[in-house]
């Protein structure tokens, strides 16, 4: 990996955005983290909104331009011919690992138009000789009939929609590519899909429009494995920007290793995850065992531990009676320590409360002093910090 990082650093020495900002080479991953500055989404947006895309003006003509929402604007994401070939090669290795190839028929029910996923799956399948049906989302009954007519063996789409397709008569695929919503991180949804597709190879995936692809389930692996021929992944403390120890949760940071247009170096994704290094799984040794589970948003320190409010959405996934809305209420105990109440919207009862408590502790590493169910969460904020009112 160090050789790949240094090759990219050498290539970017004269790049208009990076010239003068990057060392010519580094001797270790620690030196890379120390000497190479972090890059934010705001910096990317600012350049892409300048005439001619500013410092990211394409050195060669792009052959594909996707637009992705970032804040209040649509930001162009540029791919050169070489970029697309690199993506297809990496994904091709994954398809090989999944036993997908010529003779298979894939139906893509992700969106097309400006949304990147539909065309992304279609092109990688076609590059491997797989017949592809670019159906897009919706029109469940028609999609199921088309799948029957064409003998679909591979399905790519939103898990909730895939369940509707199976109910409508779509053949159970040999391989299912999930995206668009939490999948392996939502135990209830995953169980429903497994029940509907008992013999299917289920693939979870994680990507960003500006970093495509990032990671996928590889047969025999845990979580999703990073496409490390395309990307170098780090996890940092969102507050300090410093790397965290392996296995600790933090913000995912990505560096392109081959990207010709719009190369990103130490790009802060804003996504919370955990990174682990593993024995090789189809050549991949970097895993995100829990994929991503929240955003590095307004951190609050409770009982001495950093808690990121949005990470708690995974705690409520699949809990019967929970609407998904929640709020943390942090106050003071009589002796001066923090008192934490998790308010959950809905009609959660009995064992589900205990399950939430266990999940909460596993996710945050602290326990909630109380878990309350309320009919309606009125506040728009995820945290009510009453400690500020008493200091």
C-alpha cells in the first residue's frame, strides 16, 4: 500500500489543487497521516463550483459526468475513460469472487438519470459479459414479470424493494446486491431478505458518488472489504483529526490511488465506521465490519465518552414499535456525574427495551441510565443537554 500511496503523491506534485501541499513521498502510514492534510467536502464543492471546475479542471476529457447533491448544490463527479476501466476491473474481480459472469442475467432496479448506482452496476456487469436489464426502481409487478421472462439470476437494488419483487413473483436470484439503505446493519431487514432468498449470496455495499466503489461483501469475509487497489482507507477522530486505533469507531477518510479526474487525498467522508485489518479475503485485507453507522456530526461527550448522535439510528433499526425517532437527554446526577436518558418515539415495550439498552451500550460503550418511550418527539434536535443549563 505504501508504494501505491507514494506513486499517487508523485503524480499529484503538479496537480493544481495539491501542488505545494503534499510531500513527494512518505516512509510510513503514520508519516502520511502526519504530513498530508485532510480534505473536506466543502473544499471539493468550492472548486467544482468555480468556472471550469477550478483546480479540478479535467486534464483529459471526461467521458461520464454524474451530478450528486452536496448541500444546496449539485456537484459534478467526473470520470475519465481510464477511471471507468479501473472501476470495472476492480468490480470485475468482485464479480469473479461471487461466481458471476457470462450467462448470468442481472436486473438493475437502482435509479438511473443523475443517480449513480444504476449505471454503475450496469456497466460493471456488461464489462464482465453479463446480460443486463436496466429497469430502474418502481413498477414492481412489471419488473417481476420481466425478471421471469428473462431468467434473472442476479438482482441489484434496494432491499425493501427487492422483497416486494420476490412477493410479486420475481425469481429468487443467485446473487443479490443491496444498496440504498442499511442492510447488514439492520438485523430485522437482513433476516427478512434472508428468509425470502434462502440460498442467495447476499452482498452489502458502501460507496460515495465521489469515491466509487468503496467496499463490498466478499464471500468468506466479514462486513465489507475495501477495494484497496482503488482507495486507501483511514479512520480518524472527527474532533481532533488524528488517526484512531484499529477497531475504534471514527470518521472514514479515503484517498484515491488511481483516479485520473478529481483525485481526492485524505478526503473526510463524514461517515462513522470501524476499520479492521484481516487475513486476505480474495486479496482484500481491509474490512469495515459494521459498514457505516452514522455521521460525524455534532459530537457530545457523555460520561467521558464521545457520542455521535446520528450513530444511534442503528440502535433502533428493526425494533418493533419504534418509529426511528429518538433524542438523548443529558443531565447531572446528584453527585455530579452525567445522567443519560434515551427517549424513543413509539410504543416499544418489554424485551424490546432491554434489546435497545444492550445495543446502545454496544454502540456507544456507555449505558443509558433510563430509556423512555414517548408518543411523539417534538424537538428537532437529537440532543437535549441540560448540563449547560446548570453550569
